[in-house]
């Protein structure tokens, strides 16, 4: 009788604990899902898509800078445009863009006055990894038109116009 009593006690103890078989199955399913998700990222990695994504982010960031410049000029700058630091302090751009680095691009903003004495700015997006794989360089100014090139460019001092070898996005 004591053996039967002990067997019954063991059964009661096992039934009060969570089913270890179900636990193992759940852990196995989670492990398989983790491996599947990790492999999906590896299998779908495409440097061309990443480069395109970086370019898209650079263009979007330049548009953000242009919009922020217009707001800054009207509300804070007393008619003047601001640097990246100025735009960030005014909370018109995010922390990454405020540092000048975002998604594999370095951003530069130059402010001043154009040849007629009006406030002007230009901003450039320059790939951090300079180019064997055709990263693009981008330019925008207070006219809010975005230009691009496959080669590094320079803007002459006191100029706020796009260099001649840049192409307007969307133009044929």
C-alpha cells in the first residue's frame, strides 16, 4: 500500500508542474523561428538594395533640411538660414541628421548670402564609403531642387548654385 501511495504522490507532483514536453516544444518552435528570421535577413541581404535605401534616405534627409531651413528662416533665424547645429537645436531635424551623419552619408550645410545679398544655403549628402560601387552624391539649395552625381563635387566659395556637372533629379 505504501508503494501505491508513493506512486499516487508522484503522479500528483507531476500533474502540478507544467508539462515539460510542452515547454520543450515551445522552445523548439521559438528556436526554429529565430533561425528562420536570422537566415531570412542573411538570404535577402542585397547590397544594391542597401545602396538604394541609403540614397533614398539621403534624398529624404536633404528634403528635411530644406523644409527645416524654411521654417527656421521664418520663425527663429530672423530671415537667415541655419547650420545643422542650429536646425537641431530648434528641433527641426533629428539627432542623427544634427550630427551630420545618417545612414552611410555625411551631410554638410553652408549658409551665407547669394550674389544679390539674399540669404542662401546649400546642403550636400556625401557617401561615407567613397566609391567603387557607384554611391551617389546629392546637392540641394534654397530653391529646394535636388541634384545628383556619381562623382564627388565641390561648390565654389560664396556660391549657392549647383555645380555644372550635377543632374537634376527627375530631369531627362
